[in-house]
C-alpha cells in the first residue's frame, strides 16, 4: 500500500469539488480528488449554470483563457 499523505481528500470532481481542490492546491495543500465518473464532472448535477462573476473571483481571466 502507498504511503502517500494528503492534506485534503475531495470526493467528487464536480464544480464544488474541483473548485475546492483548486483553492486548496493554490494554498500549497497536497490534494487528492476522487471521482466515480469516467472524467471530472461526469456525474455533475449543477443544472448547467455557471455564474461568471463568481468564477472570475476564483479563476481571474477564465473567460479570456477559454477556447472560443
């Protein structure tokens, strides 16, 4: 068995889990994200809404970096 040590283990790579992992990792935490789907957000149930003003506070310039 591995001897990996994490500061946080996030269960679910949906919107909330992904943002939590991002914020923690930016602060220097060792983070493990566990997702049961085939890809991040595969079981996402956010209703398809993304609030740009909130996301801009977490990922400044995200809209400029997104593919058009």
